[in-house]
C-alpha cells in the first residue's frame, strides 16, 4: 500500500451501483418494483477510466489475462441506461427520492472527490518518475537479462512498457474478443518473476514511496483536511457491496 492510497475513493460506478441496489427493498416497501439491473462494476469502472492508478503487473493478473487489458464488458450497462431514462410517476419519483436519502444516511456521499482525483494523479506521476530512478534503471537492466528473448520478437525496454508492440500484436492484446493463450500467460508470469529476481519490484516500490511521501504543500494541506474520510467511505461502500452481492446483486 502506498502513502496516497488512503485518499483515493472508490469508483463512482461502484458507489452509484451500491446506492441504487440498496434502494430496491425500500422501493418495494413503498409498493414499487425498482428493478436495478445487475452489473459488472469492475468492468464498468475500467471502461469509464474511473480510479485508474498505475501499478506493476501481478502474478494473479498475469495468470488470469496475461497482457490483455482489464475487461470492459458490462452486460448490465444498457439496461441501467434504459432504467434511468424511463418515465415514472411523480409518486414513484418521490418514493425514489425518499429511499435514496435513506440509503445516503447510511452511506453518505463523500465530500472529498477533489482529493481522490489529486491522489490518483500524484500516484501516477510518482509511478512514471520512479522509472527514471537510478536504482530502478539498474534493476531494469537485470530484468532485461532475465527476460532474454521471445520468439525473436523485441521485448520492451522496461516492465512498465510491456508488452512491446510486436508482442502485443502477436497475442492480439488490443483486439476485442481475442483469447488469452498459455504462451501469453507464461511470458507474463516470467515477466513478474524477473521483476522480483532482478530487484526491480523492490526498487520501484521504494522509489514510488519516496515520491508519494513528498507532495506539494497545497496537496499535503488538502490531504490533511481529508484525513481518513475517503478511506472510511471506501470501507463502507465495499462492505455494502459485499452485502448486495450476498443478496444476489
């Protein structure tokens, strides 16, 4: 966990979804069927580019999808848009307003979105700047030696730029609907292993931490005001999401 992570809120897609799903029983008690569609909120957040923080490839991701990007297919998106655009009576609209207010008393909207956005921007800046740190550059050279070659295709000059264009083309990583082959998984897993054995992962972590821990004064003042509010809000939303999913949502 990095110093700025505690100031980053959950995606608005997630918070909106949880809020909408939690209005269902309240609307039912008021005599209305408020059929909020189930959604793949992780995919929806990926599509929206919501809360996008740069992080190194992990073994879990490499095993799951190799170098393919995070999924963006959200089957419930269209149904949600149709629900939001549907006409409802004044009485039902009033009931929905009351139910939403009731939900928000349990999960109040955060007042620190600006801090979250700034924390994301600073985190990504630290990640990019850390690539040029002397210890990271030295470890990158060792990573290159560890990786060797792949089918006579040039690899990227750094883990942060993997896959290289030739490797991405070979595995069709940017082609919608393309499958993840075992060869792709194997190369991505080797990438992760070489990041560890070369010392790249540790060097990157230290370089990022150092940069995240030293932010401009106006940002430091903002984060001081936020305190643990965004962290608490994240925990509240995630707990509510777990209950929604346990109930079949």
